[in-house]
C-alpha cells in the first residue's frame, strides 16, 4: 500500500441512551435542484463540521434531456453549501465514498456507447467536487452498479448486475486506486441474480447481497472474489433484497420487501443472520393492502435498526416516505410516515451525531421531482436529553512512543473495523484489531513487540470509510 492511498476522514460521535423511545418528530426537511428536473438522493455521508455530503442523480429536460450524477454539500441544517453535476448524457449515481485525498468517488451506471444499454461507472473528485477522472466498465447488454466499497490496497469493488437478453448475473468489478479494472467476477450462473449491496468483513473479505431467483441472496467472498459460501432466504413468496450491513456480533442484516405472487400486498422484510449466513430471525412490517418497499437499513446506536422506504395504497396513486425503527430483535418500536400531496420516497438513511436520523430520497409533484432530505429529531424517553456531540478523529498518544501507544477513534455508526500497521514500504506488519464496535468513542492499547524504530502508518477500514494515522516508534 502506498501512503498516498490512505484516507483521512473526520467523524462525529455521540453516546445516547435509548430506553423505550418515543416516536420522534420531523425536525426539518429540505429539497434540492428546483423545478424542471427530476432528482433523488441515493447516499449520505457525515462531514466533520456536522454537515453532510449527498449523492444522487438529477434529470433535466431543458435545454436538453440529460441525467447527471451529483454531489451536494450541506451544512448541519441541510442548507446547500455547494453542488456539482457530472455526466454527458445519461448517468445515474447509486453510492458515494470518501477518498484518500479528502475527495470522493461516485459509483453508478451510465448510457453505454458499446450497446443500447448501460455500463458501470466510477467517478473520482477532489475535496471541492471537481472531477479528477472517470472510468466505465461494461460486459453485458445492461450493466447496473448499485454499491461500492474500498479495498485494503486503496482500490475499489463495484457490485451490481450484468444482464444479457436472456440472463442476469451478479457482477463484481475490482479496480486499483486510479479506477483501472483489475478483474471481474460473475455470480449466480445467470439464473436471475443481481447484487444491491457489498460490505467488507472483519477478515478482509466481503459479503454481497441481492436477489436470486426471487429470494434474498447472500454471497461471502475472499479478497480475490472467490466464493466462500452462498445462501438464499425466502419461501413461496417473492422477496427483493435492497440493503446489507454487517452487525456488531459479526452477523449480517438484510432488508428489502416481500410479497405473495400475483399480489400487491407488499411488506418491508428484515432478516438477521449469523457470521456464517445462517438465518437467526426475520420480521415483516406493513399494513394490509399497502405496497411497502424498504430500500435501506442501518444499525442504530443501541444495536437496533432503522429501515427506510415508501408506502402506498395499492388502489391509489400515492406515495409516502416510511421509516420504521426496531430493537435488536427486530420488534417494531415506532414508525414515521412522511408525505402530503406529493409522492415521497426515502432511499437512504443515516443516524446523526445527536442521535436523530436523516432520510434521503425524493418528493415528486405533478410534473417534476426534487431531491428530499428529512431530519428526524433524536428519540428520547421522558425526561431524557441527548449528549452534546463532539468531533473526533483517529489519533494515538503518546506519539512518538517507546513501548506502547493508545489508539483513539470514533465511529459514526456501528461497524466491523480492522486496524492495521504498515511500514514505510507499504508492507503490512501487524493486524492490531479486527472486531465490531458500536458507534461512539473507543481506545485500544498497541504494543508492537517485534518492530524496529521507524515511522509506521496505522489504517482503519470500516463500513464504507478508511482512516489513517502516522506514528513514530522510538526504541
């Protein structure tokens, strides 16, 4: 690994107690991009000043019919600070990550010059959102990228689907730090498979989730993309998986929706597995004669979950954004339905530093739709107040050090993290820890017994982020 590949990311943390939470209120909502367009938010990143980075797509009809990827930087109240658009025809953004130089990568798909379909696309920007490079990757007639994750060597893995006229595969593309393709893999044998999410696991491998022949699908792979095991979940009903996260116990949580064949009565579906992919429990949420679709799930500070999506009566043209909060066993605690005269949909969720939540998606009027960001107040029990958040970063003390140093870090959400030490040549010298940690601040003592005096780089990889710290060992 080269030092230029390391990523520095500031994150916020907070310690909150969630005992029998009340259903919170909406604190504020914001829309972006204005009239004469169709836009939606597909991903949210927390920023060091308490603001947020939003990614998504915006379709403009005037002066020409084009769809662009976008980045939009907000302050803590959701007001736009700056925005950038990318594309020269038809591009859709589905995910965003921070990069080594403080910039970002956007992943999605765009109109293909090879075919009349689409290709995977990966786009790199600097910290101000100016485009540095872009690459496309195509293999089938229609290639749709849904998720991206960083790899330990500074590159990226893009997950989605590769479709021909008759077959559909889960498709994974591996790139280097410059976005050049190194290899790709197909999964599912063409039997109607597609990936919607990818997560790094504690041992440096990855897990892929999506839908296979109408059931939830989970595939565990090593760093080379070779399959370690695969699982499907579901029965006679049809299931559509949209999101996956690794949980604090090393297992996985999958979310989407399920419905009987030839029925429009669709419900959120949440499924929990252990680290080997064996099902532990599942829950469904929704009312009768409603079409409830879940697009994203996050693990909350207390080990529970937040699911976001949409709800609609199957006999009416109406959509409301829907957020459902559960405990660690999947039992529902509260739900929020956001909507009015417009059609409102939540596509992504994030727990904020104050213990509240962000829901991103879109709101559609009679003709056009705007990107939508909704802030939900912290959930509190009677008489409870949230702890004031603080801005944290990966540090160690003392530095320089002689025998031992304490690594301090903070997480904005529960995640499985791996902390490694590298020498100046980029060689891994020690895996310091690989375990799940809840959101908040943590400390780890590191005693490098067999290392010589030198400069070392400490890296931390987690759920969609990487952090770095330079330290000096003096014997």
